[in-house]
């Protein structure tokens, strides 16, 4: 698990500014393995993401809250997806991709939180 400082993120902005403001995603995931990026967030902050993959990957957005796993977004197999979620609790919220057992996956895209605009 990687937890990145909040200062590295920014909000999605219109058109070309959005791509420049977001934090890039670019990773190769071994067959059957997972990669996650965890972002420290305050309650009420929003995380935005977009990704594409060369093979279908499982994807979820999750947080560990009081010994419970909260997973508001869960996809079994996607080659592209974008979304946003407003954190219901403070703490790390994690974007996680899992490659299929038989193939490695190349995932690319970007993500941002809205905290940088404050």
C-alpha cells in the first residue's frame, strides 16, 4: 500500500487543465496481483479518478473504518472507468486494481482530490 501526501493532489479542472492538475497513474500489475494507491482525505473531500487498462481488471475504492472495510465502488472486470466519491470519513481512501490470474495488466490514467483548491 502506498500512502501519498495530500499536497501531491489537485482537483479536476476543465479541459486541458484537468490532465495537468491530476496525479498520473501508470503501472504494470503482475498476473493475479494487486496495486493500490491510498490517499489521505478529510471527511467531505472528493476523490476523482479515471483509468484504462489493456486487459479487464478488477477495481475498487475502499477505506478501513473502525475495523470494517467500506467499499463504495467495486468493479469485477473493467478496461476503462472514471468516477468520483466524497469521503464519508477521514483517513486513507484507496484505489485498487487487480490483474486477472492469467495476464499481467497495464493500467494508466489519473486521479485527484479537491483539497488543493482550498
